[in-house]
C-alpha cells in the first residue's frame, strides 16, 4: 500500500510541471522515480529545465499519438475506398517544418542558460579537490592546511545500525552551507565520475586532467552520490557522502579534521618507514 502511494505521488509529481519532487533528502528513496530533492541552485535549475522540456515532449508525444490513431481510423480501407493521390502540399510542409523549429528554439533557450550556469564558475569562497581512484575517493581541502583523506565505502559486514548499505563511507566529506565551493575533480587511474544528484552535478574525473564544477549547498543535511562512470570491478562500491553543516560547525570540524588526518598520515608514514 505504501509502495502504491509513493508510486502515485511520484507519478503526480512528474506530471505537475515545475514541481520540486519532495520525496527525498540527499538520498534516493525506495520506489522513487523522480529526482532527488534539490539542495543547490544548479539542481533546482536542472530540474526546472527538465520539467520545461518534458512539457513539450509530452505535447509532441500525445499529438503524434492522436494523429496516428486518427489516420488509422479515418483513412482505413473500409472508410476510405478511394485514397488521395496527393504528393505535395506547400502549406502543410511549411507548417510541419516551422512548428518543430520553433519548439526546438524555445527548448534551446533554457537549455543553453542551464549550460552557462553549470560551466561558468561564480566567485568561490573555498575549494574541494576530489580525486577518483579504483575504488575510492580522495579529498583535499587546499584552503585549510591541506587537509586530505581517503573515503572508502563501509563494507556490508562492517555496517553499524543506521549505516546505509552501499552508500555510507568511513571518512565523510564535510562542507559548509551557503558557501560557494569550487570543486576540482581529477583521477589517479581510470575515468570516474563525481556525481551528486541533490547538487545537480556530475563531473568526470579524468586522469591527467582537472575538471571544475561548483556547488552551493542551501540546507544542512547528509547527501549521497555515487561514481557514475563505469570504472572497473568495484565501480558500484565507491559512494560519495557529503555532510553539509553550518559555517560555525564547519570551522570546528576543520580544527578536528586537521588533527585527525595529520595523525593518520604520520602513522602511515611511520608504517612505511618501519617496513
Ligand atoms: Cu569510479
């Protein structure tokens, strides 16, 4: 019954233009069909563009469906024993070229606007560097004494109550809300893709190349994403977990993280040295 209800809700929200699907918060829900709830201006813009284009898609779909049904019925052999032999009709040809052209132009305007919004990085306040590896993500905060750490998925046998299978990680990314964040994405081996549905970003992590995108998280919460470029055997096991907190909490986290990851690193170096 619950499944049925959420299915109906999803269908309704898909049909309502400009609806901002409120089914999820940073994570996909069972039986969800629509988008995850937007938590950044890019995600909002992408969902609005999607809804706008969907309107025309459905209009064209139903119009063509209607024409097909009409032709099948009206011009069937029994109803139309003497078929027309007309091969050209100037006005009709002008109409069926002009109308699709206008539709494409109307769709192009918000699409290009969206691309511009995605590609032009606003003035940012901090940087997060993301590096994809087989099969985990490494993060760096170059603005804060180069905090850096690796983030591995928690294996099924190590899950604690409340952890989410295939999505929770050992070291989560913590970011401040209401901050323009520059995200640099690259890879250490093969092509990965850093995708965060709630932030409306999906940026390829390409070895030897630095890709750039930006996020501005509107509300605190935990947001999940996954590698979205087939990168090998454990492609499905390198999730992204981002915790968005207030600016004050972020400052506190920075202090803790600087200590924690510096200790981790010196332990590792000690291990390497003593081997
Ligand atoms: Cu990957």
